[in-house]
C-alpha cells in the first residue's frame, strides 16, 4: 500500500494537531484496535530528527486519531522538513499510512 501524501504547515511556537481518519479502499473506517501509530518529523535531508508526533486516539474502533506536536517543541523548529506515520498492525505487519512535506511558518505573534 502506498502512503497517502498530505503536506502540512507547522507554525513555530503553536501546538500542531492533525486529525486522521483511516479508511479502507471502499471508504469504510478501519478498526484500529491493537494498532500502534508512530510519526516523526525530519529535516529535508533526513539527517536530523526535528520532532516525534504524539498520538491521541479519538475513536480507535473507527480509525480516528490525532497526531500532534506540542508548542514547547514547535518553538524550537526553525526549518522545513518531511514527515511520515508508520502503522503497526496487531499481526506485526508495518506500513506507512501518510507522508508529506512539512512547511515551517515562523509566525509573527510568536516573535513578540
């Protein structure tokens, strides 16, 4: 399965949250009970990890979750990069669900 592509913008000094709803090819929500989700943000060259995403299940039985980065971490991000979310099924199989570019916005209010 090819991961879906979705670009994000991370605003420096603000909490980042992305809600994800995992559905099968027919649009039916996937029961993610027993699944794990990991996500990381790396610089463009893949040489430095900028952040780990934090998982919060909203409705695990319907495959709905948020991946977030707290403001205390985004305050230190000063460059653009790329991210992905790795899913581990209860069977141990792994696949990438989502990936994309991560754009950086330094914000104006954060600087004051």
